[in-house]
C-alpha cells in the first residue's frame, strides 16, 4: 500500500506496567474525594468544579514501536500547564496525514459519569484496572499499527483510512459506564469497517487514472512530497485537490482522504517496475555507473554552462539509457541538469561581475596616475631645458607627437597670459 514492504511491530504493554512486576513504572496519585465535585448552582464558572477535576489518567501508544503504557497527571497542575503531563500528542491535533516523530499518542480517559439519579460521579482507576484495559484494547492498537502507511526508505508513518478507523474504535473502547454496584463496565471493543467517507488516495487514483500526472513516474521524493502537501485556500488539499483543480473536476464535500504520500510513492514504484527509482544527482555523483556515464558524455574542455536545451535533452537520454542498464530509474533528471547548468552559468556571471568591478577599479586608478603624469609632464616641459620631445616622451611612456602637442598648448597658454 505504501510502496515499502516492512515488518510491522507487535502491540505490547511496556515492561514495568504489569501485575507480575508490581507496576513499578506506575505512580498513580488521584486527588482526595473532597477536591472532586461539580456545583451546577455556582454563580461563577470557576467555582463550579473542584480543583481535583483537573486530574487526568491516560493511555499512551507509540504506534511506531507498538508500545502501550498508562499513567496520570498531577491534579494540582491546572490549565495550560496540565498539557505538559501528557506523554505524547492528542489524535485530534495531528490531522490525517503524516504522523509526528516520535509517534506517541496520548488518550486521556474520562472519569466523570452520571448515575441513574442524574448525580455526577467520578471514577479513578487503579493500576490493575488500567492494565486490564490496555490488555483489552491491544488488538485495536495492533490494527492501528498494522494498517498505517510506511513511506519511503525511512518508513515515515502516515495515517491510512483503516488506521484512523481503528483509532476511533480504540477511543470508544476506552469509555466506561457504572453498573448498579459501581463496577466499571468498559465499552465492548469493536473492529468497525472503514466508512465510505474515509477514502484512500490510492483507491481514488485507481478509479480516476486519467487524472494521474505522467511526471510522477520520474518525480523526485521532494516533488512527490510537494504534491502530497498541496493546501489550497478552499476545497480539498493533498493529491486529489492538486490534480482535480487544474482539470476542473469537483469532488463532493464530506470525504476525508488518506495516504497521499503512500499513493504517490506506490504509483512511482509501479511505473518503475523492477527498477529502483534513484535521484539523478545522487546516481551521477555517487555510483560507478553514474560517474562513468557522466565522464563518457562530457566533451573535453566543454562546460555545461554553454550547453543549449537540445544538448541537455540529449544528455538526459544518454543518462536514462545508462541508468536502465544499471537497473535504476532516474528521478528529477531534467531538473537536475538544468540546475547544474544554472549553477555553472551563475559562476560565469560571478566571474564577469568580478572582472567588471576590477576593470572599473583599474580605470579609476589609471585616471589618478594620468593626472599625476600630466602634472609632472607640465613641470618638465616648463623648464625648457633643451631636451627634445622624444627624450621626454620616453620618460613619460607617451608618443613623441603627444608630447609635442602638449608643449604647443603650454606655449600657447603662456602667450595668452603674457598678452593679458
């Protein structure tokens, strides 16, 4: 389903949370009964509940490892500070896509119920009762674990429609009522079928193959992830929204889609057949076949910066053929070649810019040197010491004619001054 075959972990209670070891990892500390109450007649909201009502017992599940354990909060900690006592994320805050890492979820238990006379009753659970509960729901946890998508080489977790349904069943199984004797009656665990409004993206694509993008077959992980992460201002996001919006296809409201990344990775894997998808840059830089292919296609003295699009297309075909012989499919090849060309052209631009700046600096320096030379030349010519223009021209590194013109202007200026 995810395009990655892997062994699923087994749901189990964490060591230290069993009667055999005396619940050495559990420190349950409920508040005294006098701190737990509900006064419906209180004028102010803050006065309606006792300070002990903030006490919370919970079950935690690490869906990546299959570990299940339980614990409680400090009833003296209220408000926002109480959230820090939960060992993981709340299911409602995570959404329907990728799971966080670590993938630990906390399921707070309900303690308040109403008896047959309408009176509020609070029930806190012992370690033995909580252990019995987690043992009771292990099959539900196993269904969650076994149906999650595991995407890519790192087996990143993503919700599936079945896993989300199993988690809903798990939450329902952790609800209780009290019988006439005050004995806790837990809800019966159930294995609900996946409702029709929960849809796997892979199934959606299978029913609408004309909407699939051919570019997915050779897209990079980042490109597939970007498609899966599509979030418009309105309407469906993810893969269905990304492909339906340009095609003008409208999806009815009320559906929730699961397995966006998993569906795209599986689609690419199917398109690649028995060959592994590998990013073009990685193959060309690190594999023996890729390096040999690059060296073989490279013209001595040539630069990728000078290659037009048609040359890049020819290189791409060459590399695809070599990769096929190596048993891989290159992803993002055209983009990689254009990126490398852009990098080389940027380097050429930088050289041009640096050359221009250096030339500008030298021209400014040359102006200053010429000004000094002209001043000195004027002084030497004003001496009228009998040296001819060729001798002075050699000293000033100037043509003799230029020195002669300079002498004539200097003589003319003197005549004008004397006449004035």
